[in-house]
C-alpha cells in the first residue's frame, strides 16, 4: 500500500513538472527501493535525478536496487 502511494506520488509530481507534449521514451521508473526499465512510461513521468544518468539495462530483466546503506546497484538475474 505504501509502495503504491509512493509510486502515485512520484507520478503526480512528474505530471505537474513535465509538459504532456513531450514524446515518450524508455526510462528508469523508480520506487523507493527499486528502479525498472520501462519502454513506455506514463506521459509526464520525470526520472529521479539519481537515475537520470543511468543507461539502458545491460541485459533484459536487469534492474537497479537500493542496498542497505542507500547505494544503488544493478542486478541482472
């Protein structure tokens, strides 16, 4: 429930900050502890600053996960 609420908050903030006329492109969509690659994000989604420089995943299924000390690392199953 909290995760859904946070994701909704990120989306709402993104809609307020970004114009709807921007074309959609693949981005990292992030929650509090994990970021996944989304080739079709919601219109107006804004990538968090910490994920803006991340490139596309190395392999299908890879994602970023936040560790115990708050550092992000890519996980490829």
